[in-house]
C-alpha cells in the first residue's frame, strides 16, 4: 500500500488525470470478519445514542449502525446480501445505490465519476453521517 500511494502521488504530480490512474489491490490490511465477530461477541446491540439507522429497501430490513460500522458490516449483521470482495474500497464489487442520507468514505477508488454522480457508494467503506437508505 505505501508503494501504491507513492506511485499515485507521483503520477498526480506529473499531471496524470486522476481518472486515468487505476489500481488493483489483491489483499486487505483490514481484518473485517474478525472485527465483525468481535462486535457480535461484545453484544452487538446498538444503543439509541450510538447509532444512525440504515434501511435496506430491497430486502425490507433495517437496523441501527453500531459505532464505527460500515453499510456492508451492518448488512451482514442482519442477513442482507451485498456482494463484496476486497473490503478496502478498491475493487468496486460492493457498490450500492444510496437512496437517502449521507455517508463518509475513507477510500473511493472503486467508484468511477459516473458512479459518484449516480449516487453509488462503496458499502465496505460507507459510514453514515445520519440515517441512510440503500438499495439492498
């Protein structure tokens, strides 16, 4: 990852447009399944003051987010199927449509500009800034 970050920075400094810089990441430094398991072991219950709500419109399910939880992690906790792969925001497999609300994403490399314009988000990176609804 540090080499990829340095290369992207160098290309940017050389004037290469961001939409022409593409990367692939075949591994993750995060351990998402371990993080989800630890949350569930700790009780996994969201409290009213700790979390916003996510509504999964296709499945008709909803839940409160646990602190620090992503849309993908919340979906897994309530058995809503969202395809995923890298879990680092690079591959774009977990792209879903954000129907309402706002999210913050640390990494958005898996989204192209048209996806962003269409309101698509990366479920593995999307953390709510309030109540949200997604198509899943």
